C-alpha cells in the first residue's frame, strides 16, 4: 500500500513539474486550467499538496465531506506544533465515530424506506413467511433431514446474494464454489436464518438492513440501509 501511494506521489510531483514547463509556453484564461496550474515551488510543496488530496479523498469516501476544513487544519497545526489539544485522544475517537454514525444514518434513510416498502409487499406473496425481527423466508427446496446447525457451528453453503432490484453483489453459485464459515462470524440475519434450516434445504431469505450491513453498507454495491436477498443452500454442517 505504501509503495503504491509513494508511486502515485512521485507521479503527482512529475506531473506538477510538467505542468510548470507547459504553462511557461501556453497560457489559457479559463478558470479550470488556472486551477490545475497552481504553482508548486518544490518537492516539499508537491508532497504536501498530494497528502492533502489523499486525506480529502479518504474523508469523502467515508462520508465526511461536510466537515469544517478550517478546524481540520487547526487540529493538524496543533499536533505538528506540539500545542495543547482542545480534546483528548479518546474524545477524538468518540466524536468521529458518533459523527460518522449520524451521517450514515441520515444517508441510509431512503434505502431503509424503500426496503420497508419492499418487505411489506413481499410478505403478501404466497409461500413467504415473516419472522420476528422483520426478516422473511421462502422455502425453495425442503429436505428430509431434521438436523439444524447451531449458532456456533461451521457450515458449508452455496448462496446467491442480490439487492431488491435484482443486482447481484456476491454469489458462490456464480463462482462455482461453495463456501464454509462459522455462523457466529456472519451478519445477524444469516445466523438467524441458517440455524432454522436443515441440511439439504434451500431457502430464499429477505433481510432488512439492521440484520444485514445496517447504516454502513458494504462495498460499492450494498448501500447504507439496503435490504438484501439471499438464496441459500445448506450443504453440510462441518465438524472441527
């Protein structure tokens, strides 16, 4: 990771020097070009700017683009200047976590509303069973087995995960290879549902966001507050 970043940093510095050379020969009056030719006098300036860009992109990716940049700068200056800090390190962590959770909760509201509507309509379909906690399931294939896994068991499954619009976000079926994992190591909805299944059965389970990835979401496809659908085939309960 460090090699990649410093490689990018070198490219940034090189590009900056190239821009300087170009701008001495060609001057354009547009604001967009002026913004890209801000003079950086030396390697230290270029590195400092590159670090700022990198930090800002990381903050935006974490839904922190509405923060007060002037106070971010003050915090950095206080640390670099060995000045007394306005809050403790523990308070800093608590503040950031609370702020991120609040931003994610607000961002997840549209998805949660859409998921609630979907589950309400889905509950009306024949064969769909609604469970305490808001999750639902549909038996695609029953089995003659009477053995259920425990929440602490390791299971082997095939699964196919989609969003409510049918977008596939993950699938062992598509990969052509089943997966094994402990039922105490997955999202809460999986633990609740798979422990109700018997070996050899195949269910379609519908999970509201609070039993899936909640307000945080996961990856590029699973948005904060998303309701998820899984087709799950319980192949075996694996013994250690």
